[in-house]
C-alpha cells in the first residue's frame, strides 16, 4: 500500500472515509462516527455564547435556523442517528438556550407546539424519527430513485414496507428503519391511519418533515393563553418573557427561596389582583385576529417586559425610573411597532394620538394602572433575582 501511494503521489487514508464531512460506512453508526456533527454544533454554540446580549428570543431563533439545518444535513444522509447522539444534541441546545445556567423550563416542554404551551422547537429524537418516516413513505410509494429500487429488490421483494420483517442478516440501518416503522404504526394505530396522516403532511405536493413531526408529537392538551402570548404584534423577546411569567418560571425571589438558593424573601404577597385572572381575561375577551385586539395583546407583553426589565435594573444596578417614564417606554414601544406595520392610515393616526396624548382614554389608563400593580414589590411573578 505504501509502495503504491508513493508512486501515485497519494497519502494513505483511514476508514471510515469521509465525504462532505460525513463518514461513508455501512455498519452500525456509532457515537464516535457522529463526532463531526456534535463538534459542528458545539462550535456554533461556543461562537454565539460570547455574545452576552443575546436575548432568549435570539437564542431560540439561532437554534431553529442553524442547528436544525445542521441536523437535517445528517438525517438526510443517515436517517437514523444513535440515541446517545440525539440526546447530546438536545442537551447542547438546552444549555445554550439557558446560557449554561439554571434550566427554567424542561427541554421536553420547550419542544411542545406553541398552542400546547411550548416554544415550538424540535427534539432531536422526534425530528430524526420524522425524517426516517419520510424515507419509509418514499419507499412505500416506490419513488423513482435508484437506491429505492435497490431496497425493493434486496429487502422488500413482493411485499411492501409495512409488512416486511427484520432479519438478523439485514444491515443495522435497515433494522433501525423498521423499528421506526413499528413505532409509527403503534403511534397512529394501524397502517391506514398512518397513511392518512402522511397524506395530510404534504405541502404543495411535497412531504414535509416538519408536518410529520407535528403529527407525531400532537397532543390534545392546549394552552388557552397561547394566543395571548404569540398571536399579536409582539416583539419576540417580549413574548418569551411573558411565556416564562405565565409558567411561573422566572428566577424570582420567591422561587429562589423555594429551591433553597435564598434564605428569605422580604417582599409581600400581591393582594390587589390575581395573575391567572389577568391572563384568563385576555385569553377569553381578546380572541380573534383583529388589529386592535392584537395591539392590546402586544400592550400586555410590552408592559410586562418593561416592568421585568425595571426590576432587574433596580436590583442589579441600583437605578430606577419613575412610573411615568415606564409608561412612556411602553407607549414608545407600541408606537414604533405599530407605525411600521401595514395597517390603514386612520388606525395609525388613532393609535398615534392615544400614545402621544398626556391624558389617555380609560382603557389605556387602566393598562397603566395594571402596570403599576404588576410592577409593585408585591407581585411575586415578576420579582427578579
């Protein structure tokens, strides 16, 4: 071998051979084989980790746009990744989201659909299953691709993908695909239900992995407050803080006392209102897609965000703003968002007057009063560390 390499001017390689960064192997895919995938994700996170000013919303967007893309590249070639690799990917994503600090919400809950109380991110395991199911469907419809023809010739013969049984002599990857098939059949009940579900996962004639993922993880439990948090004109970072507050997951002083990180909490219980009642009122009375309803939901999220930010400013930096300054910040936030939306001019004029007038109408005045109550030291859900 060395003699041939010296004459042909080639360097001696090693197995597995890599093509476009991925190992070309036919045996069982191991954790070590997937180290380039994990290294790529880790490098991305380390590069972003230095940006201390990244909000939760910014971190979520990076996980969605970049990490899922990297994982898709591998699943489009291997389809089934080792479970330890998938668990490691989820841990890396969760650590990055919470900046390697206390994980305020479990990754399982984060990966629920927004309508079900989550953030709409994807677990690596379920996404990998969705990619494998897409492959099974392609084999089922006998898509005119050379390797699918090879699969039918060598594995399926005169049967179909839903009937063929695994054999000890089959490759590791084929056995894993059949395990995913059995899981999917169990999830949907039978072959007919699975096929109907796959037909509903087509978008513009193409089978979408994201649609399969949603079908796999669909739950009957819906969060009644999801529209209040997500279906408005909200700034993403405002929505995430409102989401954390609704779940009672901010690192407030009362929570730190409960988990033993603080010995005492000098604040009082908030008696003027109940947060669940506030969210219930918004979720019940402000349903719909109307612009004014969206704006009112945005007003809630902006108010909560600025109060939360003010609490942190007072505790960590010893600075403070007056209630009037906070209300001005909320109004400026609303006005800057609204004026950049594609809405009728008469509505823009109306909102501009509301935000600019010193004496506001009863509704906005009520919101200001609510903001003062929420911002009082007695509100347990918004207490900062």
